[in-house]
C-alpha cells in the first residue's frame, strides 16, 4: 500500500485574520504532512501581507471575495461577508488554476488529527498515508465529498460505524465532481442536506478524527459573524434551505443553545433492500396453467410440452387456445 500522495493533490487551509495563529498547519506538520499546501485568504482580509510574510507568497492564495459572494447563494440579505462560504466555493476554481484535481478543505483551528478506534483516538504520525488511503476510497466510489469525523461524533464512545451520511467542517473534493456550497451560515449542513436530497452522496469517515478549538473561542475567522447574529440565524438558515427535513432543537445541558436537527428519512434517498429490486427482462418468468378433470383429455402433457418448448400446435389443433396459441 503506497503512502505517496499524487502531485495533483493538495490541502487548502481556509483562514481569515489569523496570520500568527494557523493552528491547523502546525497540527499537520506534527502528523508528518509533506504534500502541497496552500492558505486560502480573501482580498478583504487586512492581514494578507502578514500571511505572505509568515508563510511565503507562493503558498498564500488570495481570491476576490465580493465576486465569489455575488456568485453564491448566501441565503440572506445581510450583506455580511465575514463567512467561510466564499472561500469554500473559491477552492474549486483555485484548484483548477493550480493543476490540482483532488483537495482537502480544512479550517485553520484544528489542533489534532488522529485515527479513531474502540480504544479511543491516536495521533496520526503519517497523515500522507492517511490522505492517500482516503483518496483511494473516494476514487472507488461516486461520493461527492468525504469529511473526517469530529470529536463530537464519538460522544459515548466509538460506535464502530465506519461511515455516516453527513459531511461537516472538512471536505475531500475533486474538480471532476464540482458542487457549490450554499448559505452564509451553516454552509456545510445546508449543502449536504440540499444536494443530498437530490441524490448527491456526502459521507463522514469515522476512522479518522480531527479536533478543533471551541466555537467562537478565538478572534478572526467567522467568529465575529456568529457573535453578531447568534446561533439562531445559523440554525434557521438550514431550516430555510431544507424545511422538509431540518428543524431546530436545544443542544447542550449546562448552556443549551439552538442547533439544527436533521430528519434523515426525509432528507435524502434511502437504500432499499436488494430483495425488492425489480427483475430484469432476462429474469422474468411466465406461468402456464391447465385444468385437470375426468373427461379423458390430456391437458397436463401439452402444458409441460409448452414449457419445454416442444409443443406442436398442429398435432393437437383443438387445444391451441388453451395454451397460448401453440407457443
């Protein structure tokens, strides 16, 4: 099994206002990442020059945020662009310009990458091999995007379920399977529910896990937007995008807050057991019936002959109508 990543693969770290605190980059380095890596920054970020100074101009990609916002479905009229939506959508165009066919989108505040088993989480020491494995799985399926699990997915212990039908926070994508994120807030949930309802498949691989800083615990990023509008607008954006399958509920016990809740039976097409599959024409069967009575006529013999393909209608013309015209 090769651990070498193709030259057409890269990692995008989506970041804003944190040139001195890109935690994800340090976590990747601790896990041995050696592949191509770029920091995606918008042109409205006042710290762009610091990013270039800290990480090198060749690794900092700056995109036109207003243009990307105009092309995106933000789901509101707030005229508020302090959100990751535009960067997520820009990555597909950026990847094509770089000659990249497959990429992983990561936020800038992950402090841990690990494997997850029944024994808990263990730090990944060769994340190149882990990404290569994930990439091989992605290529062997028609899935739209795959995410790494988050610590919250394993509350109560590892369930043993390898795949979950959702996709949040991190995204393995391909320029050959493009899609658009929607909604200025909760863009990941909005996207996997709306596109999922149309047949697109989004998955979380629970065998790999990332952990990030608590929501709104750091300055920069999209913290200011969530502080301005609160989790009320965040959760209800997903309800507005997918009202048939998403509702809001209280999450947490000490400090409960509104959070989205997805009714999966209403959200996406469900798998049907193979036993209910409609047969193909080659598998079709036909039935021949006959009457048994005491009039002395052999009805059973012609029926068997018809099934075997040896029926001779001319030999017994009086029985042609009984068995389908001498088939």
